[in-house]
C-alpha cells in the first residue's frame, strides 16, 4: 500500500470516528408538523423520506392519508398535523414521511411538514407546562425559547383515536 493511500485511509477513519461520536450525542430527530415543532428519539424513528405516491383508502378519516409502498412494504400514512387538529399537510416540497413503529411491529408513516435534522438532549430543557395529548411525552424548550413536543410513538400508535381511522 502506498504511503499516500495509508494517510488518506487514516484521515478517513479519524473523520468517521469523530462523526460517530457526534451522532451518539444527537439522539433526537427534529421535525415540523403544521405550526408545531416536534422531536422523536432516534431509536423510535425509522427512515425519513420524501412522500411517494399514496393510495387512497375509502371511508377513512381525513387525517388518514392512505397507503405508501416503501420498497415493497405497505405503510399506513397519517397526517400528524391534521390528526392534531391543524390544517392538512401538502405531500410535496419539504414534506416528509417519517416511518415509525418498526420496533413495535407496526408499519406506520407520519406525514410531517419538514425535517429539521438531528438534535441533542442538551439542546433542550423541560418546559413545566403540560400538554394534554397522551402521545406527547413532554414539552421542551430550546435555547431560543421555542416550544417542542417530544413524541411518544408507542402511546400514539396505541391511542384509541389514532386506531379509529374508519368513518362511522
């Protein structure tokens, strides 16, 4: 192996190690949903991707946007903003699908307004005000004073309102 190649390999390895240490500290994924800021633990989040074409499902609530085929697996798609009582998200532009529930054996995707990248727990402090929604694990405040909601995926996926996507 040439001396230059060894040096390049060592520099590449050092960069990768530094990046992995940074990634370990950044344990949250931030996203916007309507006019709210949200975070989710990386362990609860799956992939985040641009929304593919959705197959509509008749006789479902408006917030149930349909089914998405992601590499041969069907995911139920829920517009999280609309589920939370906000206007629907347009599935274009900065909108993303956030795949959740894989650890629970559920193929669910949340349609969100935009991804805001990785965050660290140290970027937030707990806000003392409670949020009445059971799928909000806690309210947080960032260094700029903005409110964020931490999503509890298991509670969301088990909530009776979330499970009741059919029209009555």
